[in-house]
C-alpha cells in the first residue's frame, strides 16, 4: 500500500501521535504530508514546555497548541512570541520585572488569535508599580477566558495600585486563583465584580502572614450566583457569603492576621447549611479561642449536611485543641462520610460509633499527637488500642493513616524493634526494607510516607 491509498483522516491520526521532531520532518517528505503536518488536528493537543528545544521552530509553523510555557523577559525571543500564528489554549507566563510589558503584549497577541481560555501567571519580580497592574488587568480582561491563576515566587508585597482598572466587557471566567497580598485586594475585587455572572470556583490563598481586609470582598462573593467552591481566609462580613445557594465546598485558611474575622466566618459556617464539604486549614496559634469556634459553629444552629470534613494544620502542633469540640459535634453530623484530622486524639477515636457517626466510611488521620509522639509509622498505629477499638466498633469504616509502613533507623518504635506483623505489609517489607524494617534503597535510610490503611488485627501481646 502506498501513500496515495491512505486517507487524509488516517494520516492525520498517525501524525497526531508522532513526536514533535517527526512531525516537523514530515513537512519535507512531500507536498501532501507537508500540508497535513500543518493541520490543527496534529497540533491542538501538544504542549510546548521550556525544556523542549523544538518549541521555537514549532511556534513558527504550528497553527495551534494546547499550551505553552514562557519565561520573560526574553529580548531575542519576544518577536517570535509576539508574532507567532500558533494559537494556544493555555498560556503559562513566568515573569520578572523587566518582562511585564512583554507578558501583557503576549497575552494581547494570543487574545487576537482567538483560542486563549486559560492563563497561569507567576510574577517573579520585585514591586513594579503600574506595569504590574497593567499586566494583571490585561490577563483578567481577555474575552472568553475560563481560568485565571495569579501567583508569585518568594515573599513579597505589591505596591498599592496606582491606576483605576477599566471594566470587564465580557464575563466569562469560571475559575479564579489568586495569592492574596497587600495591594492586591483592588485587583481580585475587580475580577469578582467583572466576572460575577460566570465565576464558579474562587481560591484566594495566602501565607501565614497574609489575609483579606477589604470590606468589599465578602459582599462581592455573596453576589456570585454560580459560586460552588470557595477557598479563602476568614473575611470581614463573611456571614453574607452564606447566601450563595449553590456553594457546596469551602476551604478556610485560618491565619494569624485573619483571626479578627474568625467570628464572622463562624457565623457563615453556622448559616451555610448547603455546605457538603468543609476544610479548615490552620496557619495560626492553635490555642486561639476564635479559631476553635469554627468547628463548633458547624452544628451550632442544628444538624449539618456536611459529608466531608477536614481539619488540619501546617505548623506541626502536637497540641491541636481545634479538634476538642468534634466528639460532641459528631451526633449532629449524620451525613458525614469522610473525616480527615490532624493528630486524632483518643477521645475522638473512642467517640466514633455507628450511633454517633452512622454514615462515616473513611477516617484519615496524621498519626501524630501528645500521646503518640513516636508513632510515625503504620506499624505503631496498628498497635495503638484506640485505633483498633474504632475499627472493631465500626465494621464499615476504613481507617487510613499518613505515615511510613515501618520506622527508620534514627527512631524505631518498640513494635518495629520486635519485628512483629511483617505479614501485614509483606510486599512493602520485601520490596525495600532490610531485616530491621528500615529502608535501604538509594542510600536513603528514611522510609517514605504515604496514606496507609490500618488493618483490623489481634494484638500480638
């Protein structure tokens, strides 16, 4: 069979699967293959990364692509980025101070090509005043844009916005992620207002020293008719957001600067009975009373519809009193199917029964706590009596711990030293552990951690 006997559709299917180098070479085989090699079907799924040396010739001939990553400023390459006829769907820009005008120009050029619907913007610059906000406004104003992510490397502060943004003429954004910081509130409020009719997912995330203080943010969120998922610190007047009827998921980043707004967040949690998934992530003093009230607020005004609840900290506290109200709240959470907690105390484990948590099917824990400071391995968790008690009382429950299978040599619990229950995780033991239960691969003596199911067993003594 020769080339003439093959249909265009078949050849396009083959070209689509070829490596980039081979596609470019096919342009020189014959006139027919050369034309088919430039068909959009061959290119629309391809992503041009920064490590691919062929992305530059590809940008000169490709009609489209799924995405491209660009570092700016690049004075020698900017003419190519600013003139290519390759229309991309997703544009990832990593921008230093000198590249801010170039980045705005690249966005405008891709906007004219007509396929751009996702922008991932990472600012690596120092404060750059007006150019920075021109870039942000340009990204947020692309007609037809569906997803916008704005973040930056290293701790930094934005200058206060030196200009007034123009309007967004076409509300289209469905997903918006923005790292909050001083001076950025005007920008993300602008996005919330301009894309109010279409936004479904909003993530306003910050580090442990950042929060949102603008009194306009919560009312703007409350006015989003399609909002279904929200992540943010506690906000001023956050109780207004409970009016979002489609809102089902909330992630609260509880930071030290956000604590003055924790009472408003508690009122929100108490009133938002439509929530089915709640995640409380603490970046603050674990003993703060306002922070503790958030768990209690879930059931303060009656039974909750929450099906998935996560309560965690990134600060490694051994004492985590935010969990103290949970044993008393469980009976008022009849729909709870999945519970993830940091350092599950014995009181919580022993409070879980088919009567108090009838729908609970998955319990995920970080095995770290004041009573269990050396239990960083699943073997020790397996021997922990409250763990086996909760499993015996709840036959339908799956208990999963984030830990290693066995201890490493720097700290070995008494159970790993005894070497019992090797049959429980025999595959993992034989795959990378020596006789003492320590990892010996690649010269790294530390066992890897993972989410590990804890089995129902009999104690060996």
